[in-house]
C-alpha cells in the first residue's frame, strides 16, 4: 500500500504507455498482406521463356511476383493453364469466365513452385492484366 501511495503519479502514464505499446505491437504484427496489385514485379515477359529459365533453377523464383504472357491451353473452375505447363490459380474475387482457350492473356501472380512430376509451374493469387483475341 505504501508503494502505491508513493508512485500514484506514475500509474496513469504507465497504463497509457502500456496500452499504446500494445496497440503499436499488434498493428505491426497483424498488418494486412499486400494484394497482388501492390506487389513488385520480379519478371515481366513471355511465359515460355520464363518456364525455360525456371527449370534450370527454381529456388530463386519461389514467392516472387511475375507478369507472364502466353496462350490459354485450358480452363477449370479455379484457374487456367498457360502454354500447356503453367497453372494460374486466381483469387476468389476475379472473374475469368470470359476467357477462352487459345486466347492470349497476360497475368500477374506469385510463383509457388514447380511440380517435377507434372512438369507444371504453379502460380497463385493471379489477376488478369490484359487479354487479346487472336
């Protein structure tokens, strides 16, 4: 009790400091992730060229953002396959139902890996940058 009487003037500033520090800590730890639009692009070019260079060494490209241009080989409910070997999984808020096979498309997404068994590059969080009808 004697300690509380002596240090009463530090109680309110101490509580404010503790609350402020906790708020700053949680805002730093739980900051929202960047969207695909906000990410910096590490590669911008043709899908076939990127795939050839990626097969030589996959590790430097993991979790990197790329913009690839190629032709759509097939379409499923969650994404598309470009140049028969690059699977692009779209975000849930993207509408890609207007795409058709053999259409030229430019996508932006994050490389998540290369499947040696299927010989397929996997990219997720994709967005459509541009489409062209050939």
